[in-house]
């Protein structure tokens, strides 16, 4: 995996955490449009975050 690709993977985590600067958002979106691996990574981490924040069953 290239260093550039690793940076995008880190950006996915920063996006989910609400810490991605706006100036990086367009570049990340462009990468996600072209990279199915990073799109899947983003989907997976969103699912994890939602599961962690879901209310506990009664």
C-alpha cells in the first residue's frame, strides 16, 4: 500500500471522528469515488461506530 493510500485511510478515520479539515474533504471524496477498498473501509468503520453508540437492549 502506498504512503498516499495510507494517508487516505487515516483520513477516513478522521472523517468519522469529525476531525477531517474541510480542505481535505474534497480530495478524500475523490479518492473514495475511485477506491473501492477505502469505500468499504469507510462503510465498515461507520457500522462499528453506529454499533458502539447504539442503545443497549433492555
